[in-house]
């Protein structure tokens, strides 16, 4: 079970012009279902409160900024797009089957203790992500994929390696009937 609430105040000191609040929260639940099966679901939200907002300070879907650690802004199925807004809500669910369950391994051939131990794992996944984006700022430029329900779904392979790297290879589809193979890597 994971939950976070994060806030920050940013911008110029004049609150009438460019000062704004950035608020983010996430709630996620990971449950083992059977010996090799896991189910994960969660809610991720980002809000930016302010009258005048620079474009680069908006919330992005599809561009991983990692402003708030642990809150992902990826909406799978929409990888080619950078969707901006002041209000972003996402609901995600994923069913995982462990081909190689997550475990720590030690490579005896590497003599340095800090480098010879690490995690490994491989999972087949099926996922569905749903999101909603809206821009309520005065600097609204593009309403593409805003104020409508976005849905991405598909299957994939998650590979976990040393230094907690995660490589996801996914075949996904979105509500626009676009599909493709996507690669995601995180450390």
C-alpha cells in the first residue's frame, strides 16, 4: 500500500501574477493474488492552482518529469503525445504473472560486495490506464485530448535488473484506436 501527498509553492512572489501551488497525490495498492500472480491498482492526481501559469510549469501526461517522486505521469497508450493541463487524474490497474519472481541474486565472480548483489525479476502484464486532463489556466494553448476520457490498455513484459532498473516492453492501444510497441525504462 502506498500513499503520498505532496505540495510546493512556486513562481514569483506576487500572487496576483505568476505564483502558483503544485499539489500531487497518489494512492496505490499492490496485492499478491496467488503464488505467481499480483494485482496492482491506484489513483494518481496532479493539480496546479494559479491564475497565470508558464507553459513549462503545467502538468504533463506523456513526459516524465519526476517532480514528485513516486507519482508517474505516464498514461500508457499515449506515448507519442505530450498532453498538458492544470488538472490531471489517472486511474491505473495491472495484472502481473511472475515468470521469474522478484529476488535478490549474488554474482560471486564480482569481488566487490557493493556491486555483486542485486534484484532480478520478469513479469508478464496486462494493464488498463484511464485518465482525464483539463487546463483551467489563462495560458491555455491547446485543447487536444483534453476534457475527454483517455483510455490505454495492453499487454507487456516487465524486466527488473541490477540497480533496480525496470524495462517495460508493451503493446498498447488507446481510445483513438492507435496502437504500438513502446519501451519504458526507469531506474
